[in-house]
C-alpha cells in the first residue's frame, strides 16, 4: 500500500517529470450542505475517466460529480494504489494489473466506478550495439502501454529508421536510437557504434568446453565481437540445455549450439563439449591449527545446570575453514553430547571461533554470546569481524547477529575478546584484539604492531567504530613508541586487578622478542578510567616472559579471584617455556596501584607451574575457573602433548586453591588431571573448568582434543572430561570434508609403462591415514583407449619423512632428471621439514645441515620401461626455515650437460622470494640420493616475490644451454612503480659453447600494481619465427583503478635483443644496477601484443600457457575469478591465435568456468599437444571446496 506521506513528493515530482497522467481540470468542490440532503434530493454519482492506463507510481486525477460532495473512495484490489480524499487523485502502486475505483457519498445512496490498468514498468533492449555500416538493429521492449515510438536522438552515421527498425549509415560513429513510450513518459536509449570492417564472431567460435560435476554444470553465456550482445542459444544436438540465459551441460559428450543475435539477426553455430570433473572423494581431515577456545557460560537457559561453548576455527560447515562455535547445555551427568546450537563461519578461511566471550552487553539481564572471526574478509582482506548474538530468555542465543567489522586490512580484528565495565558507568564495554593491525593514521605505520580496539557500552549499544584504540608500543628513548611485529591483542583478559571498582585490561603480545629471543612474549596491563577515557593509553604494568626463551608468554590470559583479597588475579600461559618446550603458567596476584612499567620477571609471579616432560606444551590453554564450588577461582591448564601411556594423548590439569606464595610446582603436583582418550588426540588444545557437574566429588572440564581422529583424520573433537574416574565423553563436531586442494598441481606421465600418458594430480591438503591432516597425496588416473581417463586412485601416499601438514603434492613436474631416457615424476611437499640427519632410506648419512622447520622438500620418482617407480630415488630439502617450496618446473637443460634440470621457487624465502636450479645427475643408489648442492638466488627487496612463477624457455640463442624465465610480481624499480613486477630471463651457461658466466635480462612494465610475472609460460614458438616465445601475465593490471589483469605475448626474437648483464655469486643486480627493457605495448607498431581482462578482479593473466591444437600454437590465458563464459567469479580460460595482426580476438576457443563459483578454475593449468589439464583447487562441484581437475581434450 502506498503511504499518504508520499503524496506531496509524488505530486511535486509529477509537476516537472515522471509518469503522471492528468485529465480535465479539477472542478470546484460544492459548499458542504448545512443539513444533509435526503437520498431523493441527490444527483446521481459519476466518476471519470474510465479505462485509462497508469504507469507505476503514476497519477490519475479523478473527477467525481453528483451527490452531496461528501465523497469516499475505495480501490480494489487495495494494493493497486490509493486515492487522496482531499485532491481526488489516484496514485498507482508498483503492482501491475487492473484496478477498480469506486466513489460513494456518505449522505447519498448509489455509487460510481471506473476501471484503470496499472502498467508494468517499461524496459527495452539492447543497451548498446556495435555493427558494420548497413547493419540492421531492431530493438524490443516489454511492459509499458504498448504504444512505442522510435526516433534518432543522435545520428552520426547517416542512419535510416523505418518504424523502430534501424539501419546503420555508411559513416563510422556513434548513433543513439531512442525508444519512447509516450503514455509512460519514459524512454530508453540504445547506443550504436558503427565501425568499418566489423564482423560477427563468437568468442570460442572454434569450440567451447563446459565443465560439469556429478550434479552441477558450468554455464556458457555467449559473447560476440559485434552485434547487440544479446545472443539467444538453441541447442542443435548433444547433452546440453538452455538454462539461466546460457547453455549448460546435462551429461558428458559433444554437440553444437546455434546462437542468434536477438536484435541484429546475426547467427553462428559453435561446437560444444562437456568435460567431467575428476575429484576423488576423500576423508575429512583437520588443519592442525593448535587453536581453540573452551568457555564456561554459566546457566544460560535457566535449567539449573552450567552450560559451555567450544570455539574451533577449523571445521568446514558451510565454508572450508570457516570455523564454528558450539553451545552445549549442561545436565545432571555433564554436557549434552550433541550441541544445542552451532554457529558457522560465513566464508572460506573466516576462522570463526578464534575468540569467544560472554556478557550482558545490552543491559537486558541476559548474557550474550560474542565470537570473533579474525580472518573474515568483510570489505577488505583479513580485516576480521565480531558477531554479537543476544541472549534468549529460557533458551540460548539468537541466530541473527549484530556484526562489528574491523577497519584495518590484514588487522585480524577478533583475535581476542574481553567484556567488562572499564569506566564504571554500569554498562559492559567490549575490548577486541586485532593482532596484526597497524596504526594507519601514522605517517609510517609499524607493521603488525597489533591493537586493542574498545567499544564503549551504553543504552544505545556499541557504535560501529571503536571509541578507543591502543596500538602496540614499547618504551623507547622518547617514551612509548610504535613497535613492529609486537602482535598486541593476541590474547585479552579483563577484571579489576587493582581493586578500585573499575575493570582493567591485560593484553598479550606472545610474539614479542625478550632478551633477543623471538616469541619470548610479554603482557601489558591498562587501567580502567572513569574520566571519559575508558582506559589508560600507555601500559601501567608490564609482565615479561622467561628470559632467553621463545616461550610465547601471553599466548593465553585468564582473570579470576584466587586468593579472596578483593583484587582479581591474572594467569598467563607460556606453552613453549623451558629448554624443550615443557611449558609453564604463571599466576600474578592483583595489586594496587598498577604503576610498574619496568618489565616484571616471571620470578615475581605469585605462583607458577611447569610441564613435567619435554614437549608437553603445558599451557596450550589455561584458565581460572572455580572447580570446587568455593567461589574462588582455581587453575585449569591444558598440555596438549603431555602423555601418561599414549603418545601425544594430551592432558588437562586442575590445581585447586593454589597457594599465592611464590612457589613453583610441577604439573605432576596437580590436584587432579584427565588424559586424552587416544594416542595423538592432543587433549588440552583448549580447556575450561565447569565445577563438579556430575557430582562425583571432583571438578569437570570441557576440553578440545585438536588432533583426535574421532571425526576424521586429525579433525579434532571436543570432550566432556570428568575429573573423577569417569574419563571423557565425546561431544559433537559439525562439519564435512573440505579444502583438499585437489588440482593444485597436475601433469601427465606414463605411470604404468604402457606408452600412454596418464593423468597425475596432487591433493596437497588431503589427510592421509596414519600420517595426518594436510599430509598430502598424489593420485593417478590411467589413460583409456578412447582418450579419456579411468577412475583416479592413490598413487603416491608419502615418502620416508612424510608427516601431517607436509602438503605433499603441492607441486608436480616431469623431467628426465637422471638422464636415462625415461621421464621421471617430481613431487614437491610444500611445508615438509628438513631432518637434522637422514634415515636409513637415504644414502647420505651426513644430511644437509641442521633440522629446519617448514623448508619444503622435493622428491624424484624415476621412470623406466615399466612406468614410474613409486619409491623415491632423489630428495632435496628447501634451504630456509619457514621458506616452503611453492613452485617447481623441469624439462630443460640449463647448463648443457645432457641432464634435465629442475627449478624450484618460493616467494617466502627471506620475505624476498627466490629460486634454485637443481642440476640433473645420474642415480647412484641404492636408496634415496639426498643432494644439497643447489645454490639459491634471492630477490633484492622485501616482497619482491621472486620465484612466483617459473618458465623453462628452451634454447633461445642456440648455444646448447636452455634459458629460464622467473617472475617477481612484487618487484619495484623506483618508488613510483608500486608492485609493477618484473620478469627475468636467466641465460643458460656453463656448457660447451654456452656463456662462461651467468647472464640475466630484465623485462618490466612501468605501470604500477600490474604484478607482471605472476604467470609465465614458454617453451614453444608462437609467432613461427623459429625462436620460442614467452607469455607473461600481470593479474592486477588496472583499468580506471579496477584490477582487470592483462597478458602479453613477448617474442623470443625481441628477447634476444634485450641487454644481458652478469650476476656473479648468485646475486641479482641491485635495482639501481639493473638494465631493464620495457615490454612491447599492447598495441605495438605492427600488431597486438597484449590483452586486457574483461572483468574487474578476475585475475586475468594469473595463469598462462601455450598449447598446440592440431599443430597450431594457441596462447592460453586464464582468469581464475573472471567470467570468460559470461558468469563472473566462475573462472575460465581463453585460447587465442597469433596472426599477422598479433593476438586475435575474440578467442578462438573457450573453456568456461564452474558453478559453484570461486573454485579458482584455471589458476593451475598444464598444457600438452591437443590437451589442457585445468585445476580448480577450491572447486565445490564435488564437495565443500575440495578442488577438482578437468582433463580437456581440444
């Protein structure tokens, strides 16, 4: 129903524009009668106009006559509009259809009616068109009155117009055809570009491939080089159907589709093929995060029993790694095993449940539930959110939430939460940790200094923006100064530590270095204030971690009243304290005043406890909770790798009424403890005390066993743990298998020795039974006689050092590394760790140096006449701790010695990125040949991202040594070229006839934020001049500030002319020393060398390749989040032909993307003759973000 409040505005608008319909002038109303006439004295009632058409929200002036003038109006149906009784004007609603308006008189009998028609909105098509001279364009329209008039608003071409049929003139230019509905008073303009030589060619005219899963299909919405852009498809044959304005596959097979331009009549027939996803069903596995929150809630639902919540960032319920918070009601026997309420993260990698807190934040007397998702992307990357779910009387919490959004990109708002009244006004305030925030208001923000953002509580609730901010700072020569990598806000606890009646805040910074030791940690205390400032901005007390230890002091904080002195006490966990990570917790008694800013050592703690054994990680979680019902807090501690009789089973401990006398006790002195149920469970990753729920005389716990296999491979499980002899009761954990990264790497090699190339692909984030979550695996599917592949089976499930989180299968390559004439299979385990000494499987007993974490490893599986040996023959470990190995490529001989070499790269090496060439060699055996002799080349500046892409090029200069192209997508040559990126060509050297010293050429594009080099491909001759060419992508190349992406064909003959310079000692020339060559422009003097992506944020050029189709080279350009098939975020790949005019558009062939969206379809591709393997590592066609592979035959 239209409100009368709209009348004034609508009448005013109708005076100057709009669809008002006004009939004859309004008659003067008769004077109201002094006495009401009798019915026989009334003139008959009339009403006009009748049969009028009314636009939506249009006006019709009604003219009533007769009767006494005391007229009343009704509209049927009521939703059609309203009549204003003072002006007698009818205002139509937006609901189309017939309407009957009836007038009656309060003093007279009879009535009169008119019928009106509320029209549907008028719309016309097309929006625009591009045609050759003489082409015909016929617009269409819907809705409105049906009375349409066409005219030329702009005629630049000398166009002809017959009715509404437009014929382009002979002069190039832009015409505007106006389509008008005079009754509606509205028009639609069609912009028509007239261009000489324009022809109608459909993108993918030589073939379109549509991917499909078992229950889903991609969708192709065709586009053409000319015409109106409105193409109606007709399936001529094959397993396809028209749906959603496009074509979808209904099964495997091939067919053809006719496309008709609705407005120009142009037609085309396109061959279409479907391809089925290859995505094996894998078990659910965990992420090994080591994170979780357990929280006592008190009696939320009022049934007399305490309830509890468990936050866990890993579960994939609606989204992979979305995280969850589960609420369990309490009962006489403990917690309900099945969660009564589950909240799921709203996006991929949101990590909901990183933090959980309760408190009455709205003053209604009910506790509310707050939860952080610190890696949520809400308008920015990893800015984080906090959800506030209001309490419900007699139940738990509302499903809907008030959401607070972090303002700082990458700040991770929501890493910790604390609810307390800091200013003493009677309303709970909210403190939110943002562990990686930087103060962007300063000229030079300190990176990852961390922050606590405080929201003032009050009757109007929290504002959208924080009212007070504390950024990580340390004492310096001039006072408290911003400190990079402090990570303030990783943990929070709030209570009245000084007894002044105001809550104070403790904030942990476990990453802070102490006495030169990284990750030593500190805790900063800020005092509550009732002067309007909420909290002190500078710390009033600082607690320092154990000196010389990477203890992560402050990983967990908890506040409570232990000794009954009226001041809250603070418990601090340091799970890596001790020479061998025994772990420790420290209890600090409340004190007044809080005025000691010099760091207080752990020796000043009022009480402390330490882990009994090496690698117990005592303090993986720690809380102050009342375990015995005496209204004083006790110490509850998790030690997630402690064990009694099962390895890494984990334990939870309770220390009841700890003496605040400065004593230090061992975990063996706990009042009671509970063991994890199974080996490897790691009970105690999170823990909270609940008191004696089951009345067995001993307090009980809710605890998270983060590596339990109860729900899958190291998925984790929450438990109710009885402090008596009742053991543990498993609680529910929602979620499904997700995030296996199937298709992150793919290739073809003869696995079984039958002479045919089989499909091989990695699933690096898959769990492997007996190994662990994210261990990774490699699968193979045998080639079939018809060119298809059989079902995939596990081919390589590991290697001698295989363990959880290795991510084996992250990279694959094929190369004859040992020079025996058979292709070998190369597999990268991205986050494997280097052993300090090899096992008996290795030939080299000395190893490659000290043990290092997360170096990554590479394994070579030799080929022979019988196929690929499933036992590795060579191994190489990455050179840098936490450096990983992200890329691998092979099949080139860089030094001309007759052996194929390999190249690996990582953007993480020393934060600058780098690569290393691994020289091919004969196999020695027996066992695994471990080699270490691979000098590494690193970038010059932080975030150069050298090694982001690797492309063997073949022997460009014919000297017998192959060249190598390496991308550095973050490199900047001057401050004005932020993230311009570069490509370096490393010329082969060392062999007979090759250069005696290493030489490098540098290619650049002086366009900021292009990220040139993020995608590279070479090894084939695209332009037919006998020299291999290079394809380079820059997936953030901008068009009017939008990141469309771009790709270039860089002729090898041009690269041969680029200056070369030496780089001795494996050191690249500094930026100031580098001789750089600017890439050829998009539109060169003679041809087109570059193409720009159609869709903003589509990552066009993020992956590129060269594929030969029936002997002809085509350039493959992917946009993993683009819409090459007409559906944005679906991804896709274009295949372009090179002609005398350069890269030909539109694309000759097209591989459209997936539905569901955002599977990163095309982010990985591997090309072969007449064949492309397409990876979609986050595909959801066969499961929740599990990934998929598409073997596309061309």
